[in-house]
């Protein structure tokens, strides 16, 4: 349940996480999916129509708690790569939470349009690539590989980023194929609940929470899918919702949320 507090079972969950990470260090089989922390547009009415808003003060506090948690849980483990949505709230989440890896540890960190938010509202549309490059706050994030179409999400040439179920699922498959090509161990991704749920895992992920998955072959020929690590149903930070949906299902199509 949302907001459920850790119990004795959480110790088993955390031990299981460490075992999972230690046993899956080949071909990107340990993928940590982090949902960004609380953002301004989700709390304050005046930011609902804001363009690419950042985090609230509570969001920053969430990041710092997650930071301490991950530093402990990943102690002695090698993170090979960090991928982040080019949105301000996801990049801020990455830097507040993973600075010990990004800035101090020298872990390659890149922004990828594949992991951006799904809607084309101002709050879900990023800044131009030039603007990101000029923002010294994010100097340690490699923006050179961002799709040149960015931040377009509506034109015919940006069909991969349209907010239609088939586009979102297709984008999820491309994101997984790009990961599966690599010969890397632990990969951390900072993205958005909407995209992760609709395009990849079919589950709600709470702010500043994470789930651990591995890539396996999907049911359809040539497809890939993510398998959730056992015991991660409510997220490592206990902020997520135990509710499964089919991929591509829009929030307004789901009742009782």
C-alpha cells in the first residue's frame, strides 16, 4: 500500500536486493529504475502549466533519504552507467541522489530522450538541448546523445515520443534494446512513473522510490521485457503502489487509483 511503513519483511527485502545485485553483474541484468522525486507541478497550482519544472523542497528531502539508502545498499557494488531523462526534475533527482556516483565516483551519466515523460503538456516537455548544455548545474550529465528531435513530441517525425499506447510501448522496447546491447553490470535509470508504468513494467512507482529488474526475452519474437526482482512490489522505499496494469494503459483508463 502507498505509504506503508517498513516491517520485519523489509529486512528480507533488502537482503534479497543485495543478493540479486551481486548475482546479476552480466549483460545489464541489474537495472535499478528510479522515479523522480516530488516536483513543483504536482503540488502547487501555479506550476501546473510551468515548462519543465524542478523539484520541491520535499522532493529534495526525498532525494537525500534515497541517497543514504542507496549508498548503503550498493556499498561495494560497481555501478557501470547512469541514464537520466533530460527533464529538469529527473536530472535534479539524479544529482541530489547519485552525486557520490556521478561527481565523486566518475560513473558515466547520460541524458536520453527515450526515458522522458509521456505527455506533451508544458510540465512534461523539456528544454531545448542548447538550454540543457548551457545550464552549468548539469555539466556532469552528458547531453551529447540526446535525440536531435528533442523536445518535439507532436510532429510526425517525433512519432516515437507521441502519447499513444503503441508509441509508448515502442519507445519502451527501443530503450530496452539499447540497454541489452551493452555489456554492463548495474545500470541506474532515473525516469518518470508514467513512462515506466505504461512502456515497461505495468506498475506505479512512487516519487524517489525504485524497483530492481532484469531484462529477459518477451513473449513475442524479438521483444524484450523487464522482470521484477522478488520482494520489490512496494518499492525499496515503500512509496509505490502494488497495482499491476497492462502496458500502454493510460491513467484515465484505470479505475480506483
